[in-house]
């Protein structure tokens, strides 16, 4: 099978963006790092060279952190909350005005289909900025009735203020490059913090576009800084930096644990959005016409390179064959191709290395007792394409069922008339607890299962519901803290209590 390696030319605007000189953003200026090292970025659909970007390191992290610290105490701290709100809203407007450019950069960088990039940038980019623009004017403390030292009513006043936590180091992955940055930047700006961003080294362009737009709308110098570079150097320097107050990290559980050790240097605050291996549980009374597209998209969205992916499908015996056949039919019918092609439903994996890792799991699945229902092969020709792959009759002791694969591989497991505790116990047999869904018409079963599944988000009759107002984050080794919603603002704030004795 060939991925039909059509070459689709992006817009002139996108070509011009790629052709420009790429630099780091420090203190409102585009600058070169000290090192001559550069990273070449390739289109995962065609393997064509897109551009080379500079590699920053600890020296540039130092400069960016100093700029962020100065900005925190400077002009940014004096700007009213209404003005902060307006600036964030203007950034959303600019992103909307450049939606085609942002989409094409995201598609070329990451490989995702154009329709998905546009949707993700609108929902978790533009809308997200506007959602948090609203929060900037609604951050406030409390007044608390107290009687310290035996004081009587009317003799004291205690109030709290919410202050920006300070300089934020944001470290983001490659699987949804622009949303991953905005999920941190929007609450960071709303709270009045400043940021040094270290985006994933292989997907830098949409972050650079955001940097340019932030300058255009008048976000003061030093508030949003971007240091491109390797995780083990620039990322590590940022996580360990003694003048950084908080790290907001999204990435693998493995690197999340390293970040925690690095952050211990000054006990900076840390939020972690990590890996997942989320269950989708289908009861026999579910509306199978809805289950099939829901489970298929839930597993293969973003080529399965999605932390929320429903990669473990638990299906009741009575509907097992129907569901597996339906999901396999839909997955095999996906139009695979370059993300820029308008009809592409599934793009390539991000890199040759990622595809090799995923294929390693596929080989482990083939060597196990699981049934290969469909897929299991790479596509010939240019680009890091592979078939959507489904293994049936899996069990939770199999490597493919336990570990996060981060590719288009779905494991299906059958259950019988066991009690709900036993079914949920199977779903909880991983180190992760990020997302999940339950499909049934029985509201009692649905809510009992929601309570039994140990994940930060469990949906009923849909999978991976995302909205700026819905808190999202992981239990167990899927992370610390939440993004989205009011809860997503909290990690960017600290509380100061003040007591006045009259
Ligand atoms: P990764 O952990 O390899 O890298 C993430 C970021 O960390 C990159 O910017 C990288 O350069 C940096 N990094 C790597 N080593 C570092 C170090 N020693 N010190 C500091 N920074 C370092 O993850 P990835 O492969 O880019 O992304 C895939 C992972 O991200 C998957 O596990 C996926 O589940 C997870 N993810 C989670 C969420 C969520 O919201 N929970 C969202 C998207 C992706």
C-alpha cells in the first residue's frame, strides 16, 4: 500500500514564513543563539526539508529568564487587568486572521490533516485565548472573618490577594504544537505571569508564529520568550533554573519524572500533563451506530499521537464482533495521505523514529496471543505513514495493552457479564489515568463506571470532550494538576493573606 505521496504546495504566505530566518524570541527581539548548531525540520508526509532553526541552550535560557523576570516587575505588572484581557483577545484575533498560515505550518510540521489542524487551532488556540482573556478581569481574593489573638468582631480584617506566580517555564510536545503552547500561554498571560517557552525541537513553527503575533499585538517585551533547543539542554536548563517560579510541562511520563528532579533545585511549582492509555468501555445496550465512529476517532485522531486517545477498547461479548468489525471497517477506509490534501483523514506519524517505535509495538502484538484484526504495516514510499492497526482479544498483561504506544494502534478486550467493579479494575490496570469513556443507555451503569474509572476525565457516550471550560489533566502517572477551565488558571496564581488589626 502506498500513501499516494502527492506533493501539495502550501500558500505563498506559508512558503514565505518557512523561508525567513528563524530565530529565538528574547525580550521582544528576534535573536541568534551563541551556538551555530541548527535543527533541520522536515515534512513528515514527504520527508522534504522545510527549514532549519537555531538551537538555543542554557545561555539563551538564562537571557530569556532574565527578560521574563524584568518584564514581570516592569510594564507588565502595571498594566490593568482590562488591558491584559484586551491584549490576549487581540492575540486571538491575530491568530484568527492568520488561521490559514497557522494551519499550514501545523500540518507541515506535524503531519496532521488540515481539517484537524484548523479545528484544533480554533478550539484550543483562538477560543482558548478568548476564554482566558475573560478570566483576566475575574481574578480576586476573599475577605475572611477571623479573630486572631482574641480580637473581637469589627476589630480586624483579613483579606487575600491572588498574585501571578511569576516566571513560568513552559515545555511542550510535538503532537499538537500550537494548542500545547496556547494551553499554557493563555492562563499564564491572564494571571499576569511571564513565560519562557521551550517548544518541541521538531515542531517549532507555530510557536514562532505566536511569538510574532504577540509582538504585533503589543504584548510587552520579555512577557513571552521562546528558546528553541533540545530537551536535554535548553529544556533541562529551564526546568532547573533557580529564577523560574513554575514549570508547566506537557510530554511523556518518563520526561515528566526528570522534570520533577530538575525542578527540585529551587522547589519551583510544577504541573505535568503526561501520557495516557485511556479506556473506552462499551456495554451491550449502547447505541452501536454512535459507538463505532466515536471509538474509531477516539483511537486514531492525530494518528493516535494523542494523549487522550482511547487506545483500549473494552467491549461486551454480545456486541464484540459488531463493534470490532465496524471500527475496523471505518479505520481501514480512512484516506491516508499528506495533511495538506483536503480529503486526508489520517496523516503520517511525526518521524521515522516514532514510526519505528510504534512498529516495534505492532511486532510485539503480532508475536502475542492477540488477533491482528487489521493494519499492522507501514506504507511504502516517502513519508512516515502506517496503517491504522487493531488487535483483538488483548489482555491487560500484554505489552501493547499496558504501555502508551502513541501511534495508531488500538487494543480491543472482551468482557462478559462481570460486575462493574471487575470491568473497571481491568480499565485501571495501567500506570495512567488521563481520559476514558463509557458507552451505555443505562444512566446508572454510566455513572457507576465514571466513579470507578480512575482517570481525570471520563465521558459518557462520547470520547475526549474538549472545551476551554472543561478541566483536563491526569490521575496517577498521567500527571499533576489540571489545564483548562478555572482550575487551569490556579497553577499560575499564588495567594497572599493580609490581616489588619484596627
Ligand atoms: P517528550 O517528553 O519526549 O518531550 C516533551 C518536551 O520535553 C519536548 O519539548 C522536549 O524537548 C522536552 N524534554 C525532553 N527531555 C527533556 C529534559 N531532560 N528536560 C527538559 N525537557 C525535556 O514528549 P513528546 O514525545 O514530545 O510528546 C509525546 C508525549 O506527550 C506522550 O507521552 C503524550 O501522551 C504526552 N502528551 C500529554 C498531553 C497531556 O495533556 N497529558 C498532551 C500531549 C502530549
